[in-house]
């Protein structure tokens, strides 16, 4: 275990109850902070006000306390940071990198369907945005916005890449110190959403800004989020933000080999608690995943 003090965070979204996968990530961050004499932060990522629920926020605190975890207070909530996100959006706008995009999801699906199976997709297997608005004159954009038409602010990735150097991030195992560099390819994501007319920031923007604001030195999160780091590296460069080390851990799977997910209703920690399991039994359940050899298997590029 490395002795450098660090700042680690666990940042769940209150759109469902926590499951074993969340417990795994929370344990890793808390254990890394404890073993380095560092800080362990809890952040509530409630930027999506349409899905966030008060009862889920309360359940997060209850579940983590039941697991025996302690974190610094006060807890940062993204819903209290809208002004900070708008400030960064203004900076990207001054750089000429954002444009309003008006296509609805159904319009995007129709355009991609018409284009055929060869239409490029991002690392999450979603089709790259096909809209023509990036080439619209400013007068037309303003007219559509003045009509009250819903829109998303997307980054013009082609223009962004013109000013970017070759980016990478450090994938660092905080338990062993093993490290390697991973090349970042933000272009693979196309014109990603940075904000919406009804939401002041996307996940990409909010998480990048908040990690810098909280001086997070080590981001430990699931390997499914590793490709997103390319977008976060681009935003860090454009906004002049510090770059933490990253560690993308393997995911906890169910009996069918599928990753646990709130969306599919994976068994929650509160259900396991109600069924009589103890925090020690939760740790024993995750024991094989919490061993160092298991942690070293999944790092992208490793």
C-alpha cells in the first residue's frame, strides 16, 4: 500500500437504492483513504432532478452508515452547485466549442436508422449525434431557442480536437502503486452533451468540475466508466482543471454474469439488511473482489 495521503470520494446518484456493486466501490474508496491516512468524501450526484428522490438520499446515508463507513461533512450535493457548472459552460462557450442541438431522441433514432447499420457509435454503443445544428448560423440557433424549443448544449468535438494535444490519464492501483498510462480518445464520443435546457450540466461536466472543486486526488470507480475518462480529460484540459489519478475497478456481477444495476432492480443493500445479513457478511461476500489480485485484472490497457 502506498503511503501518499490522498482524497477519495464515493459519488452515488439518488435514483435508486444502493446494491453490492455500490458497496464494493464505497469500500475500496474508504479503505484506500484509511490506509493512506487520507480523506474519504461522500458526494450526492443529484444533478438529474427529474430522477433524484429524497428517500434515496436518506437511504444512501443509512446504507453507508450500516456498512460502518464514515465520511467528511458537510456532504456536497450537485444540486447546490448549478452556478459553478454554468460558469464552466460560459467558458466553453467563449472558446466557441458549444452549440445548441434540437433533435429529439426519436428524431436521432430515425436519422440513424435511415443512415444504416454502419453509422458510428460511441463506447457505450449509442449512435454518434447526427444533427446538422453545428453548422447553423447563430441567428437560426437564437431563433429556435427564442421559440422555447428544448435543446441540449453539445460540444463540437471536431473543433475541440483541433486544439487538443494527445491526452492520457494515469491508471494507478492505490493499493500496490502499480501504474500505467492510458491514451484518451475523446473523439470516440462525438458531440457529447454538456448541458440541457432543463439541466445545467451533464454527468461529464459535473463530475469533472466537482472532482477538481473537492481536490479529489484519486478517482476509484467502475470499469464501465473508464471510456468516459477520455471526455473528462478533454474537459480538464479545456477548463484548466487538475487531473487526478484513476483506478477503474471490476464490476460486481449477478448469478447470470450481468453487472448489478439499479435500472434492472438488482437486490439492494436495504433488502439484504432486511433479510438479516450483517456488514461483516457483506464484506465476506465481496472478499474475493477486494483482494489485490482481483483488483489488478481489469485496468483498461493493463
